[in-house]
C-alpha cells in the first residue's frame, strides 16, 4: 500500500528523505535505548546543549537518565577500530529543557556521525550531506561554516585565564567593543585585536572571506587553518539551492570541538535547524583514538513551516441515532473510496472543521 504524502507531517516526510540520503552514502542506522547511565552525562555536561537531565533510579539501583543527546551514546559504543571509518545515522528522540519555555521537551532529531581516521574527503562528505539535508527541508536555505583552528591560532599562547570564555562569547556575538575591552585587559596586541574583530565581520562567499583574512595576517597557524578550511569547502562544491557561507564568528566549546563547525538555516525558521562539527577532543576525553565529525537536524522545528490545515475532514456524515449502522458503514466506505475523509457523528461537534455536511437518516437508501 502506497503512503499518501499529504497525510505525513513535514518532519515525517523529512525523516524518510533523510534516511534515504544517508543510506545512499553508506551510513547505517544506529539504534539506542531511551536511557543511559547518568554518569555519562554528568562527566560531559559542557558538551550538552541543555543544562538539565531527567533522571530516575532503575530496579538495580543505578541512576539512569532519559537521553538528552545521541552523540555521547554513539561515541561510548563506537568500536574505535584503526583504519576503519564508521558511518552512522540515527532518528531518535532526546529530552531537553526548551530554550523558549524552560520546560522539558521531547525533541525529534536525525543526524549522522562519521568516526575514524578522518581526512578532508570525510569532512567534506559530512558537509555535503548537511547541505543536502537542508535542501531536503527547503529550497531556500544556507549552511554557515567555520573553523575553530582560526580563532585558536589567535588565542593560543595568550594569558587569558578566566577571560577566555568571555572573549570567545564576544566573537560569537559579533561584539567588537567587548573584544577590544577584554584584549586591553589581557594585554593582547592590536594586530590580534584587529584580526579577532575581522572574524566577527567575516561572512559570505568563502573565497572572498578567506582572501580578505589572508591579506591581514602572516600568522602561520591561522594561514594553515584557512588553507584546510578552504580545501574542505572546495571539495564540497556547489549544492543547488543551498547558500554556502563562511562565518568565522561561529564558536563552539573548544574543550570538545576542533576544526570544522557549521550551522544550517532555512527560510521561515529564525534559529538553526542543523548544527554540527568536528569533535576530536570529545573522542579523546572519552578514551577513543578516532577522530569524529557529525551533525544533528532538529525535526521539531519543522512544524513551523507547515501551514495549518483548513479543514479536519472533507465531509461530516451526520446520522440519526436510529439510522441503520450498516447504512452508515456502506456510505462511509463509499465516500472514502472516492478519496474523501469522513467523520461520522450524531451531533455536530463544536470544534470540528469540515468542508461539507451530509445528513443520513433511516429513510436514506
């Protein structure tokens, strides 16, 4: 039996399309339990997007948690085999505190993880699949890409102490005044100040942004990161309908992330619907030797793209209480065979929206 696409919600259609996309590139499905031992999350709180975890004690006395994240479970269970690249995709629900309501929320999430001895091809493949994922959601979308090696090249070796997170926050918020203030307090020279501010202003065409930054510095580590960034994005190529942009104000937790990070946006949703990046430092922290990169698509946000249905049903079939049930059944089946949706009622519901009404009485044949 063929599924009628019109009966699927936006996120349901996207799930089917993403699954097909990921499998076509050799990604296999990773299934996990709703629960993990709480210790996994307590040791990696900084990696979690939400500051709350729902916990309970199971029958063995262990403290368990409803999973707030999928990546940590995948890393925990990866085989970490030398010279082998694992490609995994998932469709899972996670449980987090909503940024808007501050209440716990069940969030549908799809995504991929590429784990192993990564090279520039693997990184560009993940970026390509991120772009194709956005393309699956909307014909008007953008993938913003950064490289944490660029900001690391400017900050490594500086005595920032507790000011480092504040400075990174200012870069992420595109706050040049805050950058100048913290740099002055920490004794960071004007050249690096200017480059940090330039990062906040660097957005748009990859070639133009990279060329502009190259002209502003002779810092070897920064130039090396720019070269790697440019090579990976060049391998990505053009993806029809997806605007590929450099955005070096993108900052992740640098105790976990390194290298390429990115976010995806679609028209009609004010926040990113896709986030991802390279997390070799998380792998190392969890005792793994492999490198890793991946992303998640937040399917719950896609409901905002879906226009509310004008009607709940095509036809309200209103029957008398003493109407022969077999007559009702035959008429309802006849209407559904015509492709109409039908609601049988004996009174008109106050909240039901219907295109038309048909009255069925015991006199009807």
